[in-house]
C-alpha cells in the first residue's frame, strides 16, 4: 500500500532535520521537504540536498519574495502595522505565506498532512495552524516539536544515532528567524530582560561607534503608500528593501528591544533588527501626516493597532483582515510624495516631506507676510468652541463650591 504523504516546512536546521526521520518512524508517512525563500542571507540549496540525504522522498525550494513583498509586507506598511507600536511583524507576516504554500503544495502533491517545526509555547504554531486549517480544514497538522518532548541535547543525540548531520560549529544559544523584513533573536542571555543584548546578536546593524561619522541622507518616494524610489531612482520592492536594509543598517538604525505579549499569554523578551522596515514606517507615517486630515489620522491609528494585533495573532486569512485592508487601501489614495530622512549614529529622523496632495498650506500656517488666515474669525470660533466647558464650569464648579461650604 502506498504511504501517506506529508509536506514539511523545512529550514535545514537541527529540529526540522530530526523531524524528517521522526515523522517517518512515528507516523509511517513519506516526507516531502519544502524550503520557502522569503529572503535570507542563507543559500537554501544545501538544505534541499540535506533533506534528501536524511530520507525525504522529495525536496524543493519555493521562491516567494515577490509575493511576500506585494501581498504581505507593503499592505502592512500601508496599514502602519507595528505590533505594540514597535515590532514590524517580519516573522508574523511570513508565517501565513508559508502556510499558504504548504497547503498549495500538499494539494498539488496529493499529501494528506503538513508539518512544521514550531514549539508549543510560541506564536508561530498558532499562526501556522490557524492559517492551514482556514485554507484547508481536511489537512492533518503534525508539529513534532510540540509532540516529541525532546530537549535540544536529546535532539542532537537522536540526530547522531540516526546519521543526521549536525553542524559541529559551536551552536548558537539563540533562536533566530529571519526574512527580508527583519530578524528576530530570542533565548540565551536575552531571557533576562535586565541584560543588555550582547553585540553578537546583531547581524544587520552596526553598533553606534562603528557607524559613519557623517550623516547619510536618503529620500524615499511613495505612490499611494507604496515606496517606489530611493533618492529619485525607481526601485522594485525587493531592491528597495535590500538597499534600505543596507544603508540604514550601516548607520546603526533598526534595532528593537521589545518585551512583548505573546498570543499564548507569555511575556517574552525579543530582539529585532529591521532597518528597512523602521525607516519605511517612519517615512510612510510622515507622508500620512502631510496628506491626511486630523480625524483620518486619529482613526487610522486605531486601525493600525487592530491590524497589527490580527497579524500578530495569526488571523491573516480572516475576513476582518480583508475588511481592514480595504479600508487602509482607501486611505492611501493621496499618500504620494517624497520623504527625506537623516540616518546618523543609530538614529533615523525624518527631516523633510513633500507631496502634490499636501494639506500643509503655507499661507495659512505662516506668521510672516502673505498670511491669509482670517484672524477676526478666531474670536467667534473660540466663543462657541469653549461654550460647553465654560457652561459646565459655571454650573458645576459653583455647585461644588456650594457643597464644600454647606
Ligand atoms: N516573537 C516574534 C513573533 O512572534 C518572533 C518569533 C520568531 N522566532 C524566533 N525563533 N526568534 O513574531
């Protein structure tokens, strides 16, 4: 009888390597290893071959950077989606896309199950499982790390006994996830929230004392909330993000130290490096300040918070997410223009902004010649504007005084 097939999201690391053999033994299924490229510095070819050596019946890598940028990263930039105001959601945005590709591959290969290497304590299992079952409820989900109860040393031992290659290099105490939109680093000494992150955890950003001694200026052009150029030169999404990661990282911009609230109720300390994201969020927001009204900005802020919570908690494929996205897209109609930033000694600061749809009107704002603001109109406006407060003070504060005396 032909064995059932499972598609495993494979990274080439220890855990998912052990998982190949473990699933074969425990579930008696054939394993197809699937690597998904969302933009890392790592070459994914060796992992593809490693999976076959370990015993996968098939191994493949799917390139998904364009889809990641256009359908996940840029929409969330337009939404202003920073979880708890600071985390650009690189991992959280990557998971639903990986889940979608897992499901599509399972359907194409006639597999009855999909598998991932998440533990039972994190957000990622929630994101994968919810997304997978939203897209295809009939697929079985196997999460070996949640089931097998092995410590890291057990896993190494299992690997050695089963002829699974383990990198002999001194293993990093950190758990790292990375894609184009950012890196996340946890574990090791970082688990003490009082301990300053050691320099070795950072890979994309310079420490301040190694950054250039003169500022770097960068101009980012946006069309309807999407970044399209750097310093006047048109860029596709991929090269734009890569270039900004490089320029901002060199200037030490993009480090985040976050004590965050996980979906499963745990507070965790997380270090992130997201140079391009940090710069783009600042620039994008500066352009919104210029082109959106006060009420629209206040409301957009609420939407951003809600949107980032949805993404963080793994509810990407919900109609609520789709509805908020539709709203966000509408808000971006006039978010077109250019923002200039100064990158210097670990700070990225907006120092200029302009737009054909700018609501900033110099003749209204100026205190110099050319002022067109109607000063006389202010007196009447203030009378009516302050009327409710004045009325309240007269009635209730007088009453309060009376109470005290009585
Ligand atoms: N805490 C982040 C999140 O939930 C990142 C988790 C990524 N995993 C890691 N091994 N660092 O989105």
